[in-house]
C-alpha cells in the first residue's frame, strides 16, 4: 500500500523552520518531487544547496511560496497572463518564470534577470512555507544530473545526514518535476513539460510557444541532456523490439533490466522486467522509483519501452529522452 502522509507534526515543522532560520538545508515533500530547500533570502544557506547537490552556481533555483499573493515580493512585474495562470494552477505543479524583483539574490537566479516561482500543493509543503513565512529556494532533492527523489528515503539515500531535517510526506503524487513556463516580453513559453500540459496552459493563456532545444532560452538545468539519469546506461526501444533487444544484450550472460508497458512475451532468467502499465498518471508517479529500482539491480543495461507519441505523454517522454541521451549525446554546456 502506498504510504500517505499529508501533514507533519508541530514539532517536525518547528524543527524544519528553525533549520531554515539557522541557514541550514531541509528536504521537504511536494506533489511533484522532493525539494532541497533553503531560506531564499539567505545567500550562504542557498550556497549550501548548490554544494550539496554539486550543482554549478549558474543554474538557477525555483523560489517556493505558499500563496500567489506573495508573487510581487519576488517578481518585479507580473503580467496579467501570469496572474491568470497562477490563479488557475496554483497551488500545483506549475513554475512561472518572471522578471525578478530587485531584492532577489543573484545566487538564486544565476545572475539572470528572471526568477522562477512556484506554489506547491502538497499539504506538508504548504505547512512548512506558511510556518516559515518566507520564500524557500529549492531544487529537486537529488545530486546534479541524477534521478529526482519522490520519497523521503530516497533523499536520505542521496544525502545521508548532510541534510539537517527531512520531512517525510510519503510518495510524491505527480512524480515528475513541475511544468515550467516563462511569461516574458509579452510571450508565454513552455520551458519544461509536466503535469500541467500544453493544452491546459493554452486553455488559460491562449498562445503558448514551445522552447526549442537549441534556442537561446533562459538557462534551465533540467534542459541539459544529462539530466534525470540513472547510473546504468539506458536505451529507448520500440515495444515490438523489446524481446529481441533483450535477447541480444543478454547473450553474453549480462543481466539487463526492462521498463515496459506490458508483460514480457517470454521469461528470461537474466532479465528484470517491470510492467509500468499504460496509464500515464500511474506511469509518471512510479517512473523515478522504477528507474531507481532497476538501477540497483546491478544490470549492464536498462531498456525502456518507448512511450506513446501523444501529448499526454510529453512530460514522461521528455524525462526518458534526457535519461537515455546521457551516454550517446555529447552535452553542449560551457560549465558542465
Ligand atoms: O517540481 C519541481 O519543479 C521541483 C520541486 C522541488 O518544486 N523542483 C525542481 O527544481 O525540479 P530543479 O532545480 O531540479 O529544476 C529547476 C528548474 C530548472 O530546470 C530551471 O529550468 C528552472 O527551474 N529555472 C529556475 N530559474 C529559472 C529562470 N530564471 N529561468 C528559467 N528557468 C529557471
Ligand atoms: Mg532537478
């Protein structure tokens, strides 16, 4: 049974708030993935987040707030379309990039003139933000380039005791990082697909542009090819080629793992096969847990069945493509 923990005790929240006030780092659940948070107005605390994650300082963080009425504290300008998106999708899995307010520390924005802001809906994230009473800068709670954490134990596995407080809010309901849109220069652009789909965005914002992979867009860490990757090489395979590819790869006694959307046609002693099913929400919810599980089998390869080429699967397909390209695409990045 999935563990459902929605609220923290008063003592847990007090401990987390104290850590934030002391300039320490806390991990907290959100409905997308777990965040590694610091007081967004405390430069050395935010620096600790980058250090723990081993993330380059040029990659900006999302500021989490508990309600859209505080948007103006972080954004210098809030266009009407951003207000509408916030009203419709917050609290929820949407991040909005806006012109930054003057007081936002450079360490959060990577020195850019924009800032990313999100109001998470997970009740424990809301509890923490309200009790803290300020913005929490938080990337996903994983080391740079690795799989995001969707359970508290994955945060502990990743960081051990280096994180002073880890709030356990059970499994993240969505399981994939938030949708990111920018509302800049009169345009709305989708920077990262997520549970708030392009269609949903368009129903509120009208025209929404897609940010091309090679376009000059604000720097989005998640847009690096090396993101969301397990340590084992991962390859995307068409559904009807899974068995043949598995047989080929296991011919020399190597063990492999398969993340599919159907059961195997035959059983293989050297293949670990997960059938993640055909429902996109359930697939997304379990994606990082499944990849973590397969990554730990000690196998030589992970084969992932290509997901449907339909808009509903955009966010999942995006994460799988990034996980798969780590080993066969040269990442074009000046700061690695
Ligand atoms: O669901 C989520 O968004 C999770 C939870 C914890 O809120 N956070 C998350 O953070 O995924 P992170 O750091 O792993 O990814 C943050 C993304 C980056 O990929 C980057 O795209 C975007 O936030 N970002 C931050 N500031 C930005 C800016 N000024 N312009 C464009 N993108 C920005
Ligand atoms: Mg991340």
